[in-house]
C-alpha cells in the first residue's frame, strides 16, 4: 500500500510540475509568427516592403515571392517567379523607405527608393541610378502582402 501511495504522489507531483512548465502568462498565447525573411506577419507594410526588397537585393527570390498576396502567388508559382527574377539584368543596391499613405486600414501605398545598377554593354559599361517606386500593400488575415503592379488598379505614383 505504501508503495502505491508513493507512486500516486510522484505522479501528482510530476503532473503539477509539468502543468507549471507549460502555463503561459496572460497574453503569451499571442505569439507572432515570423514570415519570410524572419519578419513578423503582423509587421507594418513599410517594414514588410523593406524586408521584401532586402531579399530581392540578396537574390533570395523564393522568399521574396512569399510577400505577394495569395492571389498573386497562385497566378505565378514560386519557381516561375524565381526564374523570371533571375533573368533580370539589374542589381538592386539598397532600399530606403520614403513614405506610406493608407487609403483604408487594409490598403496602403508604400513609396521606396531603390538604387540600382545595370550593364548597358560595350562602351557604356555599368550605370548606377536611383529608382523611386510605389507599391500597393493589402492587409489580409492580419498580415500585409504586396500586390504586384500588374494586378493593382490605378496610378501608384505618389501625389505631389
């Protein structure tokens, strides 16, 4: 009898210790899932835009593809996107956030400066120039996604 009572007590103690080890403080259940590039899915559109461009600059095209809306990803698969990006004769050199304009809580226009370098062939060589772009970002299920320009409606140029 002593032996079985001891086993029950050990079992109860082990259960209590296990329960304490897995109990989370209030709010701890709201873990943020990191998306592509280690950027949290609930990061702001400008943070996600800069992260996407850093992946493009580092030629991590497969990870950059994941920043696109689910609709854009279904229209062009990862392998096709990577192949398209590998065929571009440009080297992006950096990214700088300029401004964000949100028409609604779920739609923003993010303006960025993306300096680039491109080879123009014999006699001209490499040319470096700034590029200014505006990207449409949509919030879907709590995460911001890039809408490729060919899938976005309207003029994306920032207002003067």
